[in-house]
């Protein structure tokens, strides 16, 4: 069953709220920082920044234009590896990302 834009928007809101709660959401980009991410595994910045500056805007844009979502997502799989090095408790965020992935299957 395809997820609605509203379901995905609600999940993104939960992800952003959790990132803010645990301190992974940056309130502003520092001068000189450039976020030119294509794939999370090609990062030279932390995974949380890829989520904030690439994934979230891309999903919100798709919602805004009522575009098609991908037929699969493996963000949580990558997050589970990336979050091993984080000091923050990312367990709830990882769960929310798994739920997001499930919306695209």
C-alpha cells in the first residue's frame, strides 16, 4: 500500500522533533559549510547533517509538489551503522527512520 503524503509528512515531523530533542539538529548552518551530499555513504560530514540538509528537504519537496516517493528506502540501515559512533541516544531516532523506510515499501 502506498503511503500518503500526509503520513510521510507526519513521520518527517517526528524525525525532526527527535533530532532536535537529542541535539542532532543544527539551528543554522555555520559560515562556510557546504552540504553537497548525494548518498549518505559518501559523507564527509556526520550522518545527522545528511538527514537534516539532504533527506528532510528532499522529502518535504516531494510532499510539496505531490511527487512520487521511492519504492524503497534503506535510510535506517545506514543510520544503524552511522549511529554507532554517536554519543547521543539515537535509538528512538533509528526507530523513526525504520518507520519512514516502511512507508516506502
